[in-house]
C-alpha cells in the first residue's frame, strides 16, 4: 500500500461558488457614488497581476452593477501584491 498525504473526507463549505461576485461591495459602491470622480483603493490582492486583471474585467462589463460608462478601475502593483482602485464617474449623459 502506498503512503502519502491522507485524505480528509468532508463537504465543501457552503455559500461559495468559487467565482468572484464582484470586486466592489454595495457599501463601497454607495460611498464612491457619494464622492464622484474621486479615486479610492477598494481591495488588496496577494497576486501581482490580480488587481489589473480584475480592473480589465470590470472595464469590459463583467459585473452588470458596475457599468463601464459609470465606473473607472485600475490596478497597481504593491510590495505585497496588487491593489484595485475605483471611482464613480456618474451616469452616462
């Protein structure tokens, strides 16, 4: 019989599909709307490219609640990974 890491039989935690539900919480969206055109750091990531990838997806309309014509996103590398920045630019005229 082979030896190695034993298995742990258990169900996965509920409530998580493994998919990102959105980079900005509802509370953050409300705060950003209260300060249009002002940038804010909304999330830190451990990966160096994660914030840039997330910003790209947001700009392409990945999350319907973050309409690209109303929101701007950018990612920046940090010493510990990357940071996502967002700002609300207002409704499309």
